[in-house]
C-alpha cells in the first residue's frame, strides 16, 4: 500500500519519550496525548487509526519506525525513487526492487509469457499506472487494471504479412503485448468471477474498494504474487489539521481511510481462510 505524497509519520505513530520535544516544535498540529490510541507503554497511534489498532491487538501488525535515508534532500520525487528502487541514497537506479527480484528467474519476460508454468501476471497494480517498484531492467512486471471484472481487451493491430524491418519489429512487439494483455485479462476475469468477499467492513472509499478487489482475486485462485494499491493526498502541507481540533482534518481523514481499508482487508482474508498466505506492507 503506497501512501503517495509523503505521510507525516510523527503524527501517525507517537513515541511518548519524544512527545515533549514534538510539543515544542509543532504545537500547532500535534495531537493531544489524551486523544491518542494506546499501543503499548510508550507508543501511541493517531486517533483515526482504530482499525489498525484492532489489527495490532490481534498481533497481526508490526510497526517499523524511523525509516529514512541520511542527509535527506526533502524532495518527494527523490525519496520516492529511493523507495521504489530500494537503493542507497547516493545511487541512482532505474529499476524497482520487486522488478529486480522477479527478473532473477524470468529474465526473458515478456517474451513467451504467459506460459504453462506462469499463466498469470507476476504483479498487478489496482489503478491506472503500473508500479515503479515492479520495473525491471528492461520491462515492467506489473499490469495495471481498474476493474478486475472488466479488465479490458484489445485487438491485434495487424494480422497480415508483417515486413522484416524495424517497422515490422515494432508492430510485432505491439501485437505480442496485446496478445499477452488479453491472455492475462482472461485469467484475471476468471479469478474475479471465481473469487469471493466475505467481510462486511468494506466501504465505498477508493482504497477499500481496491483491497476488496485484491482479496477477491487471491481467493479466486489467481497466482499473482504481488499486488500494489495506492492512496494519494498525503502532501497536505499547512492544510493537515483543523485549527483548534488537531485530531481532525485532511491527515486524519486519510489515516482513517487507510486504517479502515486495512482492517476490512485483514478481516476478509481471515474469513476467506487465506490470511496466512498474505503479507501486507
């Protein structure tokens, strides 16, 4: 689950050992300690994160704090590049960490895919744009879809004789890509039709709907190993909180959407009896 824009982690997970220091430098946006959700002796959650607190209480949530890189240049774009590539801050790598992982055993992809051993997409992004985490050295391993029940198909652009030159090579590439996309679309649609959702905790919000699709595809037997979903809007700057009531505002609403979607997804996985097969990050 990618939080696009740059989440304010210090107003998401609170360390009470540092609360006074936070109070000193961000008194205008800090959440009152009495409103925070208790996680353990020194750790608190934002009050909008009751769904994530529920997962924590089930011992199915881990929090990794202080994630970053040295000498940050404060650019969302550069930080996102580092996040996508899992590279050192001094290195500039165009491939993504998931893409490089998949490329180890599938270096010829997309040529001759799908096949009998790999009939389904390696990765799926629920949305309009493929994920940069899945970018290999030469191609992206993810497929972007918005509606698994209607993934869409395309017509092969030319079925006649194709010239043996650079133009023909380009046309062959387009045709092969279309054939591959159509084959994957059939597999996705079949899995969506075979799958199910059992949780009643989902709502009509964007992220909740995306994770609902993911649970349904997994339960429907799709062999895809990686799903990427995104929620935007975290670049909220001085509109983060409502003045006079810092536990409300844009950031609080975003964390509520995230938390509710995660709780519904986890509940669905458990009811579908597939929760031990799925790891979220």
